[in-house]
């Protein structure tokens, strides 16, 4: 079973976040458990403060390192990157991190038994968390969110659906976008014609070899059109 521990100053954000579709089924089946923790619980001063002004000046506030170090220590038993067992990942969500990919999600799904997700806010998180506490500093894309909470949901969702048994059919993840260096092929359903827009004939004829060929060609075309970088990556 994989356990997610989410550290956040807005625990209510997650109240229903994992309660849908595949994640909900994975939770019900006991493949995964999610725990949300309020960072303020680990604040030590009488105001329960979790942020402070940046050294060196500048706008805004920064999340303090000490409550985060204590939180991770309570949740994992350790507070230094080198000390965790290899099944433990401590992820700092950050726009400065490595960009999250399907292969990183697959790596986590197959190797981790505990993933701690640290959600930043304001101007970010004291750098000592990235330097010594986190095993991974992960960005979900080249844009800036107001907080790490949406990013934590993205990471958890992508990992959970790759857990063995989480998807209905054993093979479905293998045909999805990114699994073979391509985007997924286009999908169609009924009606076969809508306001003059027809579903490609090949899909209606039932010739499975032709359908497979068509799908591969269309996946290639779509990847060339929308994500040529993926083709470049796979060709080296
Ligand atoms: N000052 C930071 C910067 O420019 O790099 C941005 C801080 S952002 C407003 C606040 C928090 O949102 C971050 O600490 C991080 O946890 C989260 N966040 C923002 N963008 C993100 C992204 N692309 N991926 C993951 N987390 C992100």
C-alpha cells in the first residue's frame, strides 16, 4: 500500500480532492491511503506562525523551515534526505523543481511506499527544505501557482492511477499518452455522424489490424503537431 502525507496550510483544499474516480476506487481497494496534515500543527510559537519575512529583504513571506522539518520527522522518522529508506519520497512542490513527467510518476508508483508532499505558499519555502529535506523538488509545469496544493493533487493522481490494480484494465496505462513516447491516438464514440462531422471510416469497419495501423499513424501526427519535443526526445 502507498501512503501519501500532504503537508499544507490549507488542509480543507483536500477534503474531496481524492474522492473521485480512480483515486476513490484505489482508496476503497486499500491500494493507497491519503493523510492531510495542517503545517500549523508543528508551529512552535504562541501565534502558531508558519511563515516569516525573507532575509535580505523583498516582498511577501516565506514558509519557515523548522515546522516543516519537524513535520517530516514526525511523519517519516527522519529529517535528512540521506536517512530515509529508499521507499520514502519527500517531495517539495515548487516551480523551481524538475518538471513532473509520466516516467517520474511511474517510478514513484513502482518504488515508493510513502510519499510526503510539501505544499508551499506565498513567496515559497525556506531553501533548506529543498537542500536537505526533500528527495525530490517537483514542478508540474512552467507556470507559477499560488500554492503547492493543486500540484500535490496532480502528482498524487498521476501516481495513483499507475499503481498495479488501480486502473480497470491491466493494459490501459500502456496505451496512454507518454507511455511509448507518443500522445494517445484520437478517440471517437457515438454518434458516428454529428452535424456533418463523421467518425473516420476505418474505426467503423472492425478490421483490427487496420485500426491499429491508423491509430499509430494518428498518434504520430498528433504528437508531431502538438508535442514535437517528444519525438525529438525519443529519437535522441
Ligand atoms: N517565488 C516562487 C518562484 O517564483 O519560484 C513562487 C512561489 S509560488 C507563488 C508559491 C508555492 O506554490 C510554491 O512554493 C510551490 O509550492 C507552489 N507552486 C507554484 N508553482 C508551482 C509549480 N509550477 N509546480 C509545483 N508547485 C508550484
